[in-house]
C-alpha cells in the first residue's frame, strides 16, 4: 500500500477539472497525494473498500468533491472518522451548486466535514496544507510564503489603481 498525506476523491471524472486545483496546490507545497474517482452511489463497495484502506495508509487529510446530492464527503467522514475531511461542493447545472453546498455543510452533529466554496478546490488544498502544517515548520514556512505573495499582489494592484485611475486600470484588464 502506498503512503501519501492527502487523498483527493471525486464522484465523477466531470469533477476532475475542478479537483485538479487541489492537486496542483498540494504539488506546489510538496505534499504527497493520491487521486481517485469513487461513487458512493454507483460503486459503493469500492468506495467502502477504499475508505477502509485509508485507515491504515497514513493518510492525514481527505479532500472530497461532489455535486448534486454530494454524499461523498459525508460518507467518508463517517467511514473514516479519525481523518479530517474537506468537502468541495461542485457546481451543478440544476441549482448552481447550492444543492451540493447544502448537502455537505449540513452534516449531523458528530460527523463534521470542513467545507469550502462551490468549486473551491484550491482552498481545499490550502486548508489541507494548513492542517498538515501543524507541527511541521517547513510546511508552515511554505504556507506563510504563499500567503505573503497574496498580500504583495493586492498591494501591487492598489498601487496600479492609484497610478492609473479606475478607467485606465479597467482598460488594461
């Protein structure tokens, strides 16, 4: 069995275009992960088997993206109760992802799932990194450096706005 820090799971390959953002952030931070397509509705046996394997794998965080009924994060939170689960509600055509969001954030007491914004896979990667950085000074530094670049970007954008004015700024966007 492979050891990795984060398990990224999704219910369908249609979620991959969103979930890649979590993987990319973890790669940038040097964090090991595994990515799987599992459906608790269509392949429940495989999903349950994978959940069981995570208990012994050394996995420290699960990132689960799901749309519609969005059961995947909650099921994994119930099946692997000692590993934190971060749910990513995936945008849906029917209700623009609100159905997914409500399904994930409304977990019953005792089965928590941390939830990021609709299609917020990058934030899930950042949150997983924050969790993993507890007791890991190297990862804390990488995360602090990343957040510092966000600050610098905002400062530069404001300087540009002050220099150009809003009209010219918008023309350059």
